[in-house]
C-alpha cells in the first residue's frame, strides 16, 4: 500500500510503498481502510526534533487523526462488523490502569513504560491506505458523519473540547473567554465556547484570514495578536481580564499574553506546542489563576464531540488533498497557508 512516511531526520515526509498490514494472531486488532486522515502541527513539531529527541525509530507513517471503514477483524473482536465507518481515538493507553479505567487513555500511567504510542506519533499512522488499530475500544462509530468533516474532530475537535469543558464552571453569563490562535484547533474552540457557554469570545491571531474565520464561526471580538493585544483585551473587559484563556500556539509571546489577560481566579490552558512557559508564583499572575497544559481528551469526550457535530453545533473548515499531495499539505501548513484543517484522502 502507499503511505506517507517521515523517514529521515530533518527531511520532508515521502510517499512510499509499504506492506499491507494485517490483524495479528493476538486478539483485538482491527484493520481499517482509511477514508480520511488529518494533517496537524504536532506532526511538524515531531519532524522538527533532532535525532536525539525522537523517542521512536524511523521510518514513521504519519497521521494521528484517522477515520475509516472496517476491512478486517482480528480474533475475538465483537461489536464491529466489516463495512462499519469509525473514527480512531488516538491517544492509546494500556486499558488497565486507573486513568484508562476512566476512559482517560490520554493520561495513561503505563503507556511510556510499555512502549505504547499513538498512531502517527510513534505507531504507524493513518496517512496510508490501511491502518491497523490495536483494540476495538479505540474506535467510535461515525453514525452518519461525513469522514472528511469528522476526521479533524479526533484531535482538532477533541483537544479543544477537553480544555473548554474543564473551564465551563468559570464561564458564567458576563464572563469572557480568549482564544489565542484561530487556526485548526482555535476556530473549533470558538465554536465550542459559543455552543457550550454564554461567555463573550475574543479571538487573537496574527493572520487577518484566521481572524476573519474566527468571526465567521462565532467570535464576538477579534484582536491582532501583537504587543498591544493584552491591553486591547483588558479594555474590552473593563480592565478585569478573561475568566478563561486558551492558547493554541504556546509560544513565548502568546503565553505571555495569556498571563497578561487572565482575570483573578481565571484559568489558562496552554495547548499549543510552541515551547513557551508561563511563570507561576505569588505576584506573577493575578490571584488564584490556574495554569494547565492539557493533552488530547478522553474516549468519552470524543463521543461527545462527534455528537456535537451531528447536532450541527460544530464543524471544521477543511481543505482536501490526495495522498500524493500530502507533502504539499504539510508545506502549506508550515507556511501558515491552511485555514482550518488539511485532510488527506488516502484512497480518494
């Protein structure tokens, strides 16, 4: 089959031919014919690491966002049938620890020790004609959702949903939520905040195109993300700041802005992988501000995100590419020329 692989440190990904995967003799595996795979900044972050920072061997088939049709079932798999259309829950865990028992495999306590890695981020991913899924519990029915519309929800939907859901108790009428970075995850966060809370939503970005997208999907206010952004948000909030701040960039300037716009007892979620850090300590931030760095979301939360999409409350702006065009998709994403989410159709 054809697959997009990261093969050499520092080199761009390549479309290559690799053996077709098959469910192994062990129980539980499911083979999917991939209908859509998402292109994500996390992949670029992985491909930007030096060799000594990679915790898995190359080559690696990319793609941690995947949906597909069940093509074959391994021994003992129940509850699925060939032809079922499913979404892949990406942060695989051991399935047995305390966090996995809660469905929080994104916070599995044993994955590192056991060498369990997400597809596309250590295990073979969805940028291929077929994907082997380790366990049927990592599959969620699409139930009528279009594969192209659904595939970004497995990360670009799930990750902001997890962050926003934690902050909902703070987002009462009259509150403000700030979204920094209105790209793939950020424009979904705007929609989630509008659907799930009465908060006023303020979106920040350096791109006028992304600010326009934020307004289109429901942001009440947009602000250019520069050295004047914090003052602008403070002015919009009468000097009080925002009860919840979601930084989907995570670079040093944006986390500094996040800290500068948070209200007393506010919450800051640093989701982006930009490498920035926010000092926490008495006098560093307004009183009782909490700062977190959430990772992906739970299996149950993925089902909730897909349900929101079915209700019409959530959609992702997408641009599609063939598998042969996938390297171009990564080039354009790296250059900031993708509004919303790029989706690869490996069998399209």
